C-alpha cells in the first residue's frame, strides 16, 4: 500500500475510480468518508457495476426504440 494511502470518497464516480486504478496500477481502494473507512472496493466491483450500468442503458434504449 502507498503512504499516504490513496483513497476515494463515496461520491467518486465509477469512471473516475476506474481511471485512477488504471493510471496508478491499483486493484483496490479504501473508500473514506469524513476520515472514516466505510468500504473497500476492488476493480472487479467497479467493472461489475459498470457492466450493469451499460446493460441497463442498452435495455432502456431497446425499449425506447420498440415503443416508437
């Protein structure tokens, strides 16, 4: 782990966290809110969430196109 620890906040976007992980070659981030550790996320957690987002958007677009 680096010193000082590199952390993200709950408000950090998925894209921003993934970019930080890629840029810094990290696989995990502590999530800190008001100086307190609230979670520990992995790159796998973020990728899964991103895939879920993309699938939800694709489904919404399919539904929209079929309704027109």
